[in-house]
């Protein structure tokens, strides 16, 4: 495998956006929502298009080529994660975790923290919701106590690898050890981790992530992990490909990947996702150093701005990926985001980031049905499309807003 010596390039770098008096290159600081497409991903999709055809059931040349490309993509993703037993292609992380929620055995006790993204928090039936932990140690202790108190039967601990709000890394290896000690399985939402760090899933039971956060925005995601629950569950979708025999009754495919991928799959999405995995796997040191330098620059600059408060679960020194959430005293997050876009060509995210309980906890808002601005924040997220000038432009713009 080749080793990257420079940061992989993204499609659309330098996109001109209008601002008063002219235009500026777009400063995309919203990678955590959807990352731009890698040039290597675009090239892989372009290469696949001439032979694009149906997969698995066609005898024609193009169908055979496309089937090989699709299954090769699956193996590339499997290698990217350290060789999990099953790799099921889905639409995104939300889709993957809903698939898993439908596959857990009847009566499974599910334990999940309220600090999760809604994709991880909401799919489960009768889940035990743990409060936002005050420290990594508290997360371990709370998970251990909850699993110990679960009734006899299957158990599943569901947790993120990196917060989509603050970027902070969760102790997933230690949580996996606790889960297994109590006879439970662990499912990890890796959507915000895998664009930034390698993940060896061999100590985990299930992993879910999205291509659109991994520089492969072609509508594909992954659920990877143990095959037994997936093999025993009803198909996620019922239709062509999920069945091995249809007559008076239906015999579903035993292979969990075939069983849960009914219909014509998103072949180009799988090809794109695999290309992103291969590109990142060739240069994690380069990717990590690029992010570390920019994140330090961003956090140091925010700390110098009066009235700007960075949000954190466990302290600003806790290890994190390139995501920073903050508030600006006296300024509504939506108004700040709109000014950054309209006046400076900067894209950030504002709101609750599909993690309402966590954002309310961090900003001190009251839980309830309302949608007050006091419950929201601003999120800047960096990635392979970020350069020093983007960070500096954001800091200068925020300084002007604070002074105004």
C-alpha cells in the first residue's frame, strides 16, 4: 500500500462564494455534518461508471465487473476495520443503527448514554438511558452499574467513539471490556471517529459509520460486526436478493450481508466509501498531524476571544478529533452562523447537532419542548479540506463580532 506524503485533496477546494464587495474561497468548517468528496473518491467513481450495471445476478460482462467492484469494496471496508465478520452496506449511520435495532433479539437490554447523537440514542426499544457522564471514569462506572443491573438475557451497550458536538474521544476499549465482562455486546457509532483516526474493530461487536462524513458523499454507510444476530433476524428490507427461495413460503438468505441488502444496492456509494477508506488508511500519520496543528490553532484562537466559550464534556485538554462547539456571549448562534456565511464566506453549523440532550447539558438550557436559542451552540469542524487561512478567517470574523 502506498503511503501518503501530503494531505489528500478534496473536490471543490477554492470554491468561490459571494461576500460584500466580491467573493472569497469557501471556508468549509462544517466537515462533521458532511465532508467534501476526496479527489481519489471522485476518480474511483469515474472509473466505475463505464461498466456500471446490476450486481450479483447478471451474467453479462458489465454486471460481472460491477459485482467484483462491489464485493471488492466490501473487502476494503472489512480490512479498514480490522476484519469484522459481517460488513453490511447501508445508507448512513442512522440506517445502520436502525438495522441493528431491528436485529437485536427479543428482550435485549440496551444501555445508552443521553450524550449520544440521535442516530445512536433513538432506535432502541425500552433502552436504559444513562445521564451525561461527568468524566470518562464516570462513564465507565455508570455503564458497569447499568449492565450489572440488567435482567438476565442479551445485553447491548451503545456508545459513540467521538462526540459529534465536542469531538471528545470516548473510552471505547474500556467500555468494551466492561460490556464483555458482563456478558454484553457493544455497538459503536464511529461516524465522527473514522474520518480522523484508525479504528480496529476486533475488540468491538458492532461498528456503524457513514460515507458522507468520510469524504465519500455518495449515500453509503456501513454496519459491521458479528454475524449471528444479523443472520437470525428478519431482513431489514424484504425483496429481491434477501431471499434464497420463494414459493408457498420464503426462505431468507443465510448470509447476513445478502439478507439485509435487498434490492439493487448503492454500488457507486460502496465504491466511493471503499476508496475513502483506502486513501485514509495509506496515511493516518499525515491526516492526524494536519488535524492536530489546525485544531490547536483553532482552540488557542477561541480561548483568546472575550465572550467566546468552548463547550466540553470533560475539559478542553481531553483528546478530541477536529470538532469544536462554542457560544458567543450576547449573540444567538444562528445569527453568528449567518454573519459568518454572508460576510466572510465561512460555513459552520449552529443548533443542537441532532444531540439535543447533550447540547442542553453543555449550554445549561432547560429540557423541554421549546426551541429557544439558549439551547443551541455553534460548531466548527475541520478536516482534510481545511487550511490555516480558514481557521484564521474564522477567528478574525469572530473577533469582529465580539467587538461589535
